[in-house]
């Protein structure tokens, strides 16, 4: 499994890769797409990636359910003509027009009333809007993305979604799973946020997580998902200022009390551990001891999962398959000072693939994204 990395969507899980693969496939379509995931999983960030990958030249405009006022939502979405109501001294475009040739994100769909959902049916179907007080329909060229914390089937079952809107969405749905469903990403994200704190801070910031602290992170269920993990790392860094490692005592009590021992790693499957080993080797630039220190594993454990990862991406008779069966992979090179092989370079199909795809227009961290 190839770990993936982007400044705001980071991980090595199959679930995250599946979401990003679908996003790339859907990016250049003009049809509406629904993003589904619990709060804090990065729906707004993924929406911006879809906009970037689409090649559209217009702006990215976001409207949340909480922003829409019952008496003004037509105005907010479609704009108004001059003199259409008291105080309308100038013509003003709505969200659909402001996103012309760009992307419009309609967020928090689960909070949209049926009337508000009905109002966007015609624009989605005909690509036209009529301003409040206007007499003619105006063509729109924006691409619409919708986002919800509730899965599509539940929205329909609980009568929270108009059937007509469901049909317009169709099967173009991308699921961003909760962090508890991709625990192998927790360590990757934790180090990603640790790196961010080191870059932003002028003080001595820890460079490693103590193995016991990493276990606690794996055992905690993260109801706030990635956003909560980022805040926990920020808190831990403050507590551990001046130390080389983040310790259990540096974590918030709710996380520190999540458990201990080796139980955290037992929550991961073999393939998930293989992905983590590959990520650690990539981060450590092939240095086995450094990779092992990142995860608190024995160096032999790194070797074992690395070989299995290579083997799982190779046919039995391939060169890489043969290499995986050796004690030391052939692309390791000797450390002249120690007289032993100490550097492994993850093979193709196993290592981290940098995907620096965070939109430059969005300076917010993932913790502030949907």
C-alpha cells in the first residue's frame, strides 16, 4: 500500500487513498459531487482540492447551512437586482454568480431545510439562476459540490434530503472516513502536526513520540477526528517544550488514559503495519534505526513489515518479489563505519508519494476545514 501525503490530507491508509483517487476521477466533471464524512475529517479541504484539480479558473465560494437566513437565502444564493426591496440600492450577485467558472461548495447539507434544497434544484438542473427582483434567468457556469456529515442513505432514510436532489447527486459520492476507521494514519498525522509545530515555533520542540505516548494516540477513538488530533499534538508540544520526546504525561488526560502496553498496535492489520513501516522508512530516508525510533518498533519489525509490503506488490517471479525474500533488500547500501547494511529505500509501489496539492488560496489548517 502506497502511503499518501499532502500538507492537509495526510495518511497511509487505503481509505484515504480511495477518497483521493475518486476525487481525481471526479475533478473535471461538471456534475454535482457529494462529500460525506464526520466533522473534522477535511471535507472543505477536499472540496478545494477538487476545485484545484478541475482546472477551473474562477473562485472557490463556500456557503454553509448555518449562514443561510430563512428570510434571505434566495438573496444569498442568487443575488438581487437594484430596487428589488427596501435598502437594495445596488445590484448584487449571489453565491452561484460569484463562483462563476469556479466551484461552489454547499456545506452542512444535513442542516438545509427542504425549502432551501428545493431552491437549488433548478440551478443544478438548468444551470440558470434568477436574481431576487429579476425578470430573466442568468446562465451560471460554476461546478457545485455538496458536503454532509450524514451519509447519503441516512439523509434519504431520515427524510432529510429531497428525492429530486438525491437524483441530481446520483452516485458521485466521496466518503472521508472517520479517523477511527483509519488508525494507521494516526501516527503519520501526529508526526505531520509535530513537524508543523516545529516550523512555527521558535522554541525547542520534540522530534519524536515516546512509544507509550504513540500507543495512547492509537487507542483513543478521536470523536473530533483530524481536527482533534491536531489540537492534541499542539497541547502536547507545549507541555513537552525542551524535551526530545512527547511523553504520555504531555497528553491531555482523556488521551493519556486511553490505554497502554502493546494494545495500540494490535488494532492494526498486517497490511496497515506494512504501510506504516513504508512511511517510516520514507520519512527516515531509508535509515532503519531512525524509522524504528519513529514508531517505537524494533528494527527487525521494520524489516519484516517492509519485506511483506514489497512482496505484496510484486508477483512471485518478479525481481522485487525475489528481493523481498532476502534478509536485506538489494537496494540497501552499506554503512562503511559500522560494516553493516543500515539504509533501506522503499521500493516502487510501497513508499510515500508526495502529493503537494493543498490549494494555495486556502491558508487555513485542516483543523479549520470541514
